[in-house]
C-alpha cells in the first residue's frame, strides 16, 4: 500500500506539471469594467470563483445595458432562472410585444380582421357555383360569359365523386373509369375546341364546363338505384340525359368562344363523352 501511494503521488505530480501548461497572459484592457453595469456583474473567467449562473454576458447590440443587467439578476445565461432568485412579479410567461408572435410590432404580428375569407383565398365562390348549376339544369336560359371564365374545379370534383358513390351504392365500382374517361374526354375536347375556334380556351374552362354538365348524369345514376335501366325505359332515359348533358355543355362552350353557328359540331363530341358515362350507369 505504501508503494502504491508513493507511485500515485509521483504520477499526480507529473500529471499536474505536464498537462495544460501555458504562458498565456490576459492582454491589457481586456476584462475592464463595463460602464453602466454593477461591479458584481462584470464578466469574469469561469475559473475565478464565479458560477456560470452568475457570469455576466454582454448585451446584444442595441439593447439597453441597465435593463439587461437587471434581467441578468434573475435570468441565467441559458434563459432559465437562477436558483434562489425570483423574477419580478407578473413577469412569468410574458413576452415582449416587439418580439412576440402576437405583438403589434412583432415579426409575425398582423390584424386578422383585414384577412380575406378562406373560401375566397381558395377561389371558391358559391354564387358562381349556383349560377353554373342553374345554367346546366336549365340550358335554355341565357348565361353570362363572365361566369364561365371562372375556372372553378370544386363542382366537377364533387359531381364526379358523387357519381362514383351512387354507382357504388348500386353495386358498381367505377371510380377509375369515371376519372379516366373524364380526363381523356377533357383533353380531346380541349384539342377540338382550340382547332375549331380562333379564340383560345383554357384547360380549366374545359374541365369546369364538362364537370358541371355531368350533373344530369348523376341524376340518372340516382334513378338507377330504384329502377332497372336495361330496358326500353332505361334506354329512353339514358338518351334524354345524354342530349341534356351535351346540349348544356355545347351551349356553355359556344357562349365562351362565340361559336353560335357551330353548336351542333361542338355538341357531337360532348354526346360521345356523356354516352360513355351513360353506359357505365346502364351496364
């Protein structure tokens, strides 16, 4: 044991002499007192008997030294409170209005009363949707061209989904056929209309018109739940619905493109498209 203590003492002495030997001296002027900050809060080296919670940190640029020194009385460098030091009454949980999320001058501040409605930001206008639905249900009424310039896709998506759900209720799973045929039909009609008209039509306008004119086909699929359509009655009803859909779509297209003399030419490809949807309902 005595030999072990002697070896350990020699090792400890050698370790203290060889480890971290330096001749560094602090330059003159460094560590000088900071004006405006109490002497007990001046920055001191970590090894000078001052704990990390009591060390002084220089204030950020533009920050008042006196206010920062008062904050350091109860705040530790990491943002927490010192042990045994209580913050000022009413300061817990508060945030500076110039830096907080809800402050008037903060980075994320703002008046929510000036924000537009969510449906307006999404481009959903129920008044225009209502007018388009009425134009499809009553194709003989006059439709304003500015209504058709709004390429609303909410209606077509809802009608397509509703069409598939009603067919599902009757035991037919045709969601893939509905959206596949609808996509191919929209592309074909876009090409045909741009070839027939001097005015350009957008893809959104084609999808919106064909989707809204699917509404009579949704009514036919609802009727197929209670009535068997594979007969004379079903054939007559399907033919009437096809004419209804194609006439409504062609009337809306010629209103936008000013092609009143070519409505029958526009109605023919529309009838082919809605005829495929009618086959999905009947069979």
